[in-house]
């Protein structure tokens, strides 16, 4: 190769490197393509400002929206929907493709009968509440793992290059003390035990799939219903579907920091 040819090659390489540097300045992180899947805890039921999302109740105050607004996001697809079960999340996942770089999901509570548990515990006796929670816990241990495995495998196959983060649910109640929440400590303890079982099962299946699990029980500690601090969960309220869901603070101070702890 002649001197002139070598010089021309070096100039071409230097130009190419300069263009790469311009496209990705020093210290700049690549843009994120974020897809938020899941149920009412991800859609933001209870946090208001639902826009035109209809029955899905996707809140402008929900942690996926807050995370997208505060990070370098090239594309944000907010698909979480109130009432979603594992089968619904599979339908949401149909929109996933290989361009996704971050996926978050919360699911399992509706499959395990969360709404029925709260109704039975509100109107039934202590023993009826305990029995209904035990039924939900048995479902979570015996049936839910296979459903979660299917969801997680589907997400991985649809978005093989994405970081997939599974978020859990908080405990609802602070046990003991004085609280006008309409439920005895026996009922509250039973409901919390159901939340613990759901978190344990979800964490186990997410871990088995190689996904990141975010346990928000610690984040909500001191802010449960009946706690001395600000409650980050609604008690029985109107509209009734917002009962036992995170408030604006629960989304912004509970879920969002928990997600940021694993994403930066």
C-alpha cells in the first residue's frame, strides 16, 4: 500500500471515529425503549389523572410514566391495565419486539383473587377472611407459578435484548395500634400473609427465569394502612376500585424509587 493510500485510510478511520463520538458523546447513555406491562399497580389505579385511558386507568402519576419522564427514553409504550391477569399481560406482550430495551411488569394479584379476598374480608367474619386468604395462598403456591413462568418466558422471547424487571406488591396493613380501617387485626394479619406469599412466589419465579425482582414491601414499610406515617395506600374508598391501591405518594415515593434502585 502506498503512503498516499495509507494516509487516505487513516483519514477515513479518523472521520468515522469522529462521527461515532458525535453520535454518542462521552458519558451519554444510549436511549431507552421502555414498555410498561401489568395490572392496576403498574397502570396507577388510585393515583388519578387517567386521561383518555378508559377502564385501564393509566395514570400520569404511575411509576412507569414518572420513570419515563425522568430518564432518557426514546420510546415509551404504556400498556398496563387495571384488572389485568396473566392472560391479559400475554396479550399486552404481543406489542413487544426486539427493539425494547426495558420492560417492567406487575402481575399475579388478580389471578390469585385479590379483589375477592378484600370483599370477603370486608364483609365476612375473621374466620371467613382467614379461610379466603388461605385459599388464595394455595392458588399462589400451586397454580400461579406456571402462569408466571409462561409470562416471563414470553417476554424474554419477544424482547430478547431487554432488561425485564418484575415488581411486586406491598403489604397493606400495619398491625396493632388504633386505626379506623374497618378490619380487625386478625383480618389485617391474614391479608398481609397473603401479600407475603404472593411476593415470595413471584420473586422465586422471576429469579428462576433470570429476571430482576423488585420487592416493594420494604419501600412501603411505615406507610401501610393504619401506620403512623402518611398512608401510601388507599383504604376502602370511592371509586371502590381504587381501594387498596397506591396513592400518588405510593407511586412516586414507593414504587418509583424501588424501580430506580435497580435501573439507576
